[in-house]
C-alpha cells in the first residue's frame, strides 16, 4: 500500500450535492491561500434530485460513497470521515426583523448583550416568516446576517463597549424546513460520513465571488445551477437578502429535449457544446442522425433563456427594494451558456459589461493541485463550502429542556437562550416582563410611565444556576422557570406635572399669586388625581373668573371687570391681567348718587372727621348746581356714600322738606341712611333724564349717550382698545391728567388717556 501523503491540518472535505451532479472537493487553507488536493464530479444516474432537493436518499447516498472513495484514492488511502455540505435554496425562507432591548439605566454593551439582541432578532424573524408563509412546517434557522445595529435609536456599526439606554439590531435570517435538513443528513450518514459543517449554497458562493471589500456596493450574486438559481444581494457592507428561483440549467436542457427529440443526457451534451465548434452530431430517440451548429442550439433556447433571466431580474429587483442593482456576478454551470448574461443585463436595464461570469478572476487565491481541473464558475460554490468550515462549524446537537428532547443547529456558540426558543418559550417567557405602561398626553405631547419590571426566568444548567447567555453543548440538561410580569405603571398628577408654578394677577390694585391649575380630559383635577391610561392633561396658563373668585373666597355675584371690560364667570384671566370689582348693590347706589340732580356739599369738616356720625342735608331747593357741572361735588359725595355704607349709624337733622313739598321754615327730623338713599334715588329718577357728553380719548373725540351719567368704563363701549392682549405691566387710566379708577365719573369735555405701561 502506498504511503499516505502528509497534508497540513485540518484537511477539509466539501460536498456540493446538486440537482445534476455531486462535486467533492478536498483541500486546506494556508497563508490565505486555499489548496485543492483532490476533486471528483459524479453526475446522477437517475433524477434522484429535483430542484435541489433529495428525492431518493439511498441513491444519493450511493453516489456520495462513490465520490468519497474516489477522493480517498486521490489522497493515497487517507480516510475521509467528516464532510461539509450546503443546502440548496429551493425551499429557503428568509425574513427580516428588528429587535430592541432597553436597559433600566445606562449600561455598557457587552458581547453577551449583543448576542442576546441578535437572537431576539432571529426569533422575531422566525415569527414573521411563519406568519407570512402560514405553514405548520418546522423550520430551522441555518444562518443570519445583521444588517444594522442601533445605539439609542441611532445607527452604528459596532455596539460593543458603548453605553446605552437601548440597543437594536435589524437581522436577516434564513430558514430551511426540517425535512430538507434531515434528508441531507440521512444521505450523508448512509455514506458513512458525519457532518462537520453545514451552510447554504448562496452563502458559500458569495464567500468566494464577492469579497468583503466589495460588499459596500449594491451587487447581486446569481448561482445558476441545474435545478435552482440562488440569489444573494449585498449593500453597505452587508448581505441584505437571499432568494431563490426554481428555474435554472435544467430548463434549458429540457427545451433542447423538446426541440431535438433527444434524451436528457444527449440534450446536456448539446447544451454544453463549445461556441468554437462547427457542429455537433447526435441521434434522436427515433435513431435518426442529426448535426447542429452551436448557433442553432442557442437560437433554439433563446426564449427559455429570456424567460429565466427575466424572472431572475424580477426577483433581484424585488429583493433590492424595487430597483436594479449596480452589477451582477454569475456563477454556476447554468449561466455559462452564451447569451445568458446579456439577457440578464437587458432585463435589469444595466450595461452588459456589468453582468459577468465569475470564475478564474475570483479564484486567484485558489491553487489547484489536481490534473485536468481548471478554474471555472463551476468551482465557486464547492470551494465556498470548504472555506465556510473555517468560519463556523455547524451541526445538529441534542439536549434536554424541561425534560423534553430538543434538536439544535449548532453554531459553536449556542446558548440557553437558543435552547429555550427551540423548546417553544417565547421572548416574554424568558426575559422579565414589564407591567403595562401608563400613556398620557401632557400639553399636547405624548408621554408615558414605564411599568415595573418582573422577575427574570430562573435557569439551571446541569443543576447549576446560570444566565440566559450561558453556552450549551450536546447532552446538557436545562430547567427553566418562566419569568414573571411586573406591576402596571401608576402615577398621580403631581408626579408628572409641576404644581409649583404660579400665575400673578392684579386684583383691585393688589398682586395675587395663584397656583397653576391642571385640566384632565377637560375637567379641573387636584394634584392627587390618579392618572388613567390615555388621559389628556393640560397645565392651564389662565384662570376663569369663577375659579379666581373661588380661590380668593369671594362670594358672588359681583360686577367684575377684566382689563376694564365687563366679564362673566367663564372669562379667561391670564398672567398680569387686571381684575376689579365692586358689589352690585354698591354700584347701583353709586350710580344713583352720581346721577343726583341737586345735592349740597357737606362743608362741616368736624362732622366728617368724626366718621360721619350724622349728616346734615339742607333744604333741597337751596342747591342749584346740576351733576353735569358739579363732578367734584359728586365725587366727594361718592366717597361719603361709601363711608356711610361702612357706618350703619342713624342719620339725624334732615329737613322735612327733603321728604315733603312744604314751604317755609325748615323743620328737622331724624332719618336712617336707607331713608335718605331711597329719597335720593326717587329724586334721580324724577329729575335726571339721559344726557349726552363729549370726551376726548387718546386725542380722539367720542360721544357717550343713553345714560343719566357716565363713569370711566363707559369709554370702552365707544373706544376700541385691546384689553385681552396684555402689552405692559399695568393699564394707565387718567381723566384730565389725574389717575382714574374704573368707576371714576366722567364729565362733559373730559380728556381721557388710556394705555399700557411697561
């Protein structure tokens, strides 16, 4: 027996189990170069595989044995025990999902957090895939790619080491049905081999055809095999999508079968005729000999090529968010037929030179030590399968979760989290669940209070308590007690709104500070109000007049003026607004007294200084001046009436003629204040008809009509002045240059000034 040749370790055995053939490759990697030391191609004797899926496990197993033995002979007797394989994309499912994780406080992001985040993304992608496909078939994740990471909602390339409140990841995950994986395992096992690593054909192809530094570009890789065309798209440094089309080289072969009336193998020979040959001879199934030129062959299959490339282009555009890619690399035997790349470029609407076969130019790092083997697009996927071994060793392992046997697709970094997902626990059952958030709207902005976090799941691995990110291996025993939910969020009004702010008003020439009020769903609530989900809160920047009265414990009703204008209970009073009021009864009396036709001034200063214990009013006929010409007297009388209202004493020494029409010598009687008031009111109604007066306001003349007498606030009925929009710290009101109040009397010819002062 010949001596076994020594090769560097490990020596990698890769199998590309395709629809038309099985390609076995053995090699090793050294100094970034891959060396092929043995290779064998075995075409299927029967249609044991269709569209990339095994239909006859035993037959495929026999053909794998043939390839294995042939390679062992080339290796001078070295036995092959482990093999790397790739699954075709015919039944491949992909889904994209975004996962987020929020920390309770600013936290440094570690690899454990990143891995957990990625697994959350895979879980969400799995849920999306099942929902979109509406199937009960069990799918395994056989690979995933992180498209983007997010740090505090901003995109970032690497999360590790950063501090974050929340992190996110957008993940593209790929899935295969369990029966596909099991069929591959069964065929390989029947050949006496163990699977060292498993990947997907498009992942294997892209590893060779599109290097990392090319993936910043928007490029599509199309692996055109016999039964399927696998598609992979890169952009911005990552893989953004995997896809598959069940149309490839066999479609072209079948069109030749129909046009030339030959069997499958003969049609394959006709299809692969080299363009430089003049012609190729063949016999049809009737035994008749024919000769056909390569150009005639290409003419016969042009419609089929047009159909295949058209559908590939549609799939690329669909995967690339509705637009064509910048360039396309084509690998695999099915794409080698002349006209294929040109038609694909035409359907994509890009220049022909941007769609090209990838073979020798991407295999510069490959050294072939086998006679008769040349660098060709056919080698891209088989070499990629071997190279994938160095990046990850994938296989299925079995372990126990809560006494149930679980099968996992091993990536050499499986965690308890992966096992929990395979067992069927949802993310909510693993991680602490927050209670319901309390959502509300404050001054038009959406806000929320977080629910409290529950308890995390309790995990035991082989009777030892561990975390969710602890690594697992075959045969492990895992026990999981599900996580719990926290309390729902609660809050009272003063916890979400500031009740320390105040509003300042000017009330009867005094500054009054009032706390701001809060309206919840249109109703005023106290600071201890318990919030409900969906409440709409508004911190008011005003009081209504009735609220201000209530705050100041002022009894209603009142005659009230806001910035000089009459107001009602619902009038809004804003910061620095001026509010004034007097009792209605007092207003009534004052207006009547001001309107008194004939009155006598009280000149006795001694009587006034004694707080008006009595008032002497002489005979009515002795007073000759009217209200229009005696506003000073009316003003003093107004002051006396106010004091009388505050001094409920008996009034004496009033002449009887005040109450009678008798002539002659006055006789004095004692009367009460009310007697005097009633008599003056009667005289007013009898002797004072309505009068008109002219006044000047801020240089503009106005006419006041319709009343027996007028006070300052009557100006606002005729003179346009904005009282609602405060334009200064106080409102200045003067009559003839003297500061006036709201109820200061007006006389004919009065000069009024009215303005805001800073």
